[in-house]
């Protein structure tokens, strides 16, 4: 398994993986998240900005995600809680598994934590699967943030533990 930048020529395959992710959300009762999201243009922008990554094994893509450095404007204000710290962080957005291997997202989270000491991520309150995966991976639910359209999201944060 390796993680690498997504290529533009993979856009159709990537959009298919996002469609599968939306279907899994709907089938699990999460009908409000990712309606018309992410768009093809958004993913192409992530690719162009060097923020889109794939987890692959040979020629098969198992997961897609964006890892973005710098302050996320929607994370500036947090409600009903607080972030674990105010240190520099990277944000994971638009993570989705193709379903070919178990715990593909765990590999993506571990790889991302090699790039930074702090990772923040959010998810919809109806996304029970993602909440479970985040908590299993040591992310702490810190409160609620509001995305650009004003919708609330559960905010999670993970800090790399220093070895003694």
C-alpha cells in the first residue's frame, strides 16, 4: 500500500468512489451529508493544489482524501467545546473508501499524522460510521463547527503523542 498525489486522469474513477461513498451514507441512514458533494470541479481543484491523495495497492485505488495545510476558515470558531490546542494543524476533508480493503481510512489517518502533529476533521451528526472510525483512530470530539452553508458538523481533533 502506498499513498500518493491524485492524478487528473483519475478523476472519473475518483468520482465513482465518491458516488459509492454517498450510497453507503444513504444506506446507513445518513441522507443529508454529501448531497451533490464533492463536485468534480472541487476535486480537480484539490488535485491542482496538490491536496488530493489516493491510497493504492498496485493499480487499484482504495481510498481518496484531501489533506490541507493551514487554517481552515470553518474551524476558526468552535462551539460547545474547544480544540485540543491552538497549534498549527492540517485538515482532512473528503475522505472516502472504495471498500476494497478493511480500515483503508486508518492507513490514511496514520500517514497524515506523519506529516503533522495536529489533524482536524469534521463530519455530519448523521454519519455514525465516520464518527466510529474517527474515535477508533484516537480522534477526540471537540465540539461543533459550521461549514460555509451554515450547516453544523461535529469537529474532531487528533494530536500526535510524543514518545517518552
